[in-house]
C-alpha cells in the first residue's frame, strides 16, 4: 500500500492560516497519518457511484466546513480560485479541494446546480429550512433564487453522516473470504405461525451493507405497488387496499429471499453504472449462500428493486380487469369485484415464473366475500380486522403457560428457545394485534400479567 504524501503548493494557497486549521481536521489527519490509505483506492470508493467522485461532500462540523474531493489537475480549479492540496503517487497528481465561505471563490452556478441535483435533492437525511428548500426548488427548475445564496449551500443543516470517509474505505475493502463466516443463524416465529430463519451479519458486515443502502440502493425508485420495507407503511396499510371486494386472490412467492441470486444483485449495481469489479464486491457483501440473507439491511431494498418488473407486469393485467394489486414482500394480493379475475390466475402465475420466482401453490387462494377474506394475516371483508384464529391461538398459548408454566409448555410444544425469548415473542404477537385492534390487544396483555 502506498503512503499518501501531502504536498502544500504555497503559490496556490490563498489563505495559509485557514490551511493550517484545515490540515488539523480529524478526517484529514486520519487519512494522512493513521491509515496510510492508498489514494487510488480512496478515490475508487466514490468514483463509480451514481453520485460520482466530484460530487461527494462531507460536512464535518456543520459550520460550512466542506471537503470537496476531485481527481483532476490543479489547473482545473485555478480559474475559480479554489484552495487545493495535492498528493503525488508514482508521479500522478491528485487534488483535495477545500471550499467554504471565506475560502476561495463561490461555486459557479452550473457547478452549484449539479451539486444540488446530485447530492442535496437526493439525500433524504437533509434537514433544510423552508427558505433553503424554496431557493433550491427555484434553482433546480431553472429560475433565479429570491436571494443570493451562493454560500448558503455550505450552511444548510443536515444529519451528521453516519459513516466517515475512513469507515467507507475499510468497509469497501472488506475481505470476501470473511463474508461466509460473518453470519449467525437463528429462528424466530412468524406472526402468522411457523418459524423464519434469520441470518444475521456481524457488525462489520452490517455496517458495509448499511453503507451500500445509503449510497446506492436508497436512491433507486421502486414500484408503488410494493408495500413492505417502506418507512411508514404497515401490513394494515397493505390490507386496506383490498377491503370490501367480491374477490381476493392471495399468492405467495416461495423462498423469496433465497431466489434472489447473485446475478440479479450484480445487475442492480451494474444498472447504476458501477464498474464490474466494484459491482462484484458489493454483490458479495449483500449475498449469502446464493441468495440475499434475511437479517441483512440491504436485503429488503434489493428485493423491492428486483421486483420492479414483476410488479409492473402484474399491475398491467390488474388494470385490464379493474383490480387492485399489492405486494407485501413475498405476499401477492389482487382484489376485484370482477368475476373474470379467475381467468387471469394462470397468466399471473406465468409472469411470476418468467420473472424468476417460485410459487407456493399451497398458499394460492381465491376468496369470495361469502368467506373470510384474509390479506397478510388480516380480515378485509368489510374493514381491516385481526384474524380470530390468530387471536384464539395466542389466548391458548397464554392459558397453557399459566396452567402448566412456561417451561413445561415449551417442552410439550417442542419449542427450542429460552423462556425469556418466548415471552418476548408472545408480547410481539400481541403488539401486532394491538396495532390492528387496540381493545383486543390490551385484553391479551392483561391476560399475560403474571407470566
């Protein structure tokens, strides 16, 4: 690994005192002194994202102090009067640019528009005040701002970036050989019965996956028909779209996460103009045992992106028969008052198979309004309600626990978890019920008192 040598070019530094202040910044000191990072690796970390190298900004102290990184010769900046610091490796020159209110010239308007469109507008963690939002929208749409805010861009407030530039480099150099041994596997009960296998990554791998989510996956627009893994969206919201319909069709995608293989994950990164080598690395970080793991923060985002075309094709059929369509992870629901929905079941099954998924035929059901219609575990005949059988089973579990004790109940039911885990899971199930029906949930919690 090459050690970075930072060269100060006195002729080109406009404010040497400010340079001294900046050179003591923790981020810069870490880059230069502690880790001895290969500058080419440093640049490659950011160079191939949707947000390209010249548009990456890190605000360290929320006071306008911005590190603006570019891999161009110094002359590129001299026209604008930017302060700059150079590094040389193997006779190749790389440049760090520092921009702030009193540090060189303002960003030219074209550069500012690029900056806004590619960093600030797409960054959901930003916390602009109303005046800043107003001016940004004017500028974005080609109008002049109401006031000169050339330097305001440096003072906009936003949540501190969770992952420092140093951690980014560590994470994206995560050794591929470590991925396979970085998971622990355990089972948790499903809300509607049965158990789900969770493959939980260790902290380092989890951080890498979160970083990929923040820098790449979050910026990809998903289908409006997908209702799972979206902030503020619940199972109840999904079920509401199918209330009071004559027919409800339920379908389940078998081994949903496991069927999203490495090739599909790789294609997501390639679609974002990420080079082959980096795309392979990110794919490796986000997959396990040939699929995407349940327990990885990247998996929900990947699953929704992979299903964009599936959602588009199924929804086009639904539009033809005036049917409503939603997909909550692996649960597909189609509802309509049109009896012709039956004729299209085979076509929908074919689409699912063509899109690379398997159907759990045991869970394919067409329910009329003469029967209890269930959508993602909730009754939707007249309004969204909790499933009576689900509530009954919880009551039964509480009864047995109180009568025989939790330990004996677990032993008799062949449930291989600790008493504490079981009680917590039971509370989670009741919390789910309470979110649908507050009164019934409260009564179940009252029943649990003393356990």
